[in-house]
């Protein structure tokens, strides 16, 4: 049994019913509530209901923290990402699934990370995935059948050393982990085309971020790659440069109105070169340690704002609130993540829904070799002083 609607064993049907019952409180907040959607989470955890429930509840936290439900309408990536991040959706495969292209060669990952925060790069990938999920739902309605996954064509021509720079690999790993944790079964097939000799080395750096099921969906195509693509995608839906007949209205065989080609990011976008910030404090966070800073917030809906930069390497950062119980438990407000603040200064904030003691944490516990110098400013702003355009995270 495949674990899909219409191909479920009696036991799988029972587990689906149990899973729906145990997640009943979440259903109104989910983008979809039908069996096709719930089964994706069950298949991702081999029909272990408890693990699937934990996974989908963590996903709901992710949706709230990243404001996923409004990201399409309310958030726009920084200009440098819009202009120089390559890839895009173009056409549909023979089953009606959207086809997304990642074009690696022209991508300047170092330039992007010097010009936009890692969080904005990740947020852009979330935006793209949400648009693809919407397209799947639209195709489901139009075709009268369930369309829930995408075909990915990974164009590796021009893959080089610039693409395996350590901060790039780490960022890409976080993106892959985010997809694995929050968009289960959203990928149908990955076609790797024009892979150079160094592809196995690059793949080895990121494959541990992928689950075994995802790895099985990856096909590295050889010299007949255009022929193979045409077996899965109608030529009329496949750009000319990939072996099909599709062009842009102006005849462009690369379909660049749909598939952005990226390019080298001009250094005028580099934030470290153009933004000079005066910080209130500068401290050294020792290797293997965490620096905790406490701030009293006396009025609900105040804004906790921060700016920080690190020297030489990334730094972990998170925000917590101390509970009022006897145990003084730390409650997560902003999950701790590693920020490339040595490349792009961070500027962000959170709304403090409740008064109390809030703790800002600079985390260097993962680094056993290197201390980090961190310059920072943290402010508590009363509600009346919070600008409407202020948002969590990202470079402003």
C-alpha cells in the first residue's frame, strides 16, 4: 500500500482517523485539512501517529514564528534577492505538477550573503514554496485530481568552488532542513542535469541534511538528459534550452521571464561596506559559552529591538521570557538560530505580548575553538513608539 488516498490498508485508515482526531485543534489553522494533506505527514513518519503529530505541531510553531500564512501578501524579499537569486517555476510535468528550476552556475551565493541576511534568504525560499503549494492546489482544482508535489530540475552547469563556501553550505543546509521538517512529501522528483566532476563532492556536503526518502527521489542524468526530461515533461512545457519547445513571448529559449538567471552581485549591495552602525556595547562570547542579557519589560506589547554584528564568524541568537512560576522556566520567544552577522549586521525585533523579564542570548556553545566578538544594541520600546512597518528579523 502506498499510503495515499484510495490505496490504504485497514490499519492505515485507522491511523489516519486517529491522526485527524489528535490534530483536531490544529485543523482550522492549517492551509489544507483533507486526507491527502494529513497523509503526507503520516507517510513522512512511516505512519507513526505520535511522531507525525509532533512533526505537524512543530510545523504550526514554524508557521506562526515565520508568519507563513501572510508571507505571500505581506513580505517582499530585498531588492538584491529579487534581482540576483536564480531559479523559478516554469511549466508543468505530464502529471500536472509544477516544475521548478534551480540554476546554479550564475548564482553568486557569497554576494547574496554579503548583501542580505541569511534569514531573508531562508524566508525567500519559504515564500517560493508557499507559492508552489498554492499552485499545486490550483492545479488540483483545475485537473480534478490531487496535485501535491513538484518536480525540481537542478541545473548544475557552472557549479564551482564559490558554491561550497562554508557559510553557503551551512545556509543551504538550513534551507534543506526547513523543507524536510515543514513540507513533507512536497517533492516528487529531482533531476540533476549537466553535473560537473565536482558534483559528488558538493553533494556529499549536503546529503546528510536529506532524509533517505528524499535521496531516493534524486536522479543524476547523463548525456541523454534532455530526452529523459521530455519523458516526464511535455516539450511544450519545457524550455528550449532544456530540450523542449517553450520560449518566452519574445522568443527567449531560456524563458528568463519565469526562470531568473541570477548573476554576480555588485559590491554596491554589500551591507558591510555601505552600512555603518554605532553599537552601544561590545563583548566577547567565549568559545563553548552563552551570553545571557536580561531586560525588564513592564508594559505588554512593548517592542524588544536589537542590532548586532559579530567578528570573524557567525553567532547564535535567541530570545526567551522568564516565567513567573517558582521554577523561573525560560519560555521561547524567538528560537535560537545561527546568524551570519559577520557578513550582514542583524536588525530585528519582537513584540512582547506579556510583561516580564526577557532574556537575549548570544550563543557560542557550538564553537569549541573560537571566541566571538559581538557588538550590539538592545532597546525596549513602549508600544506607542513601535513603527507599523517594523518586522521580525532581517536586515532593514
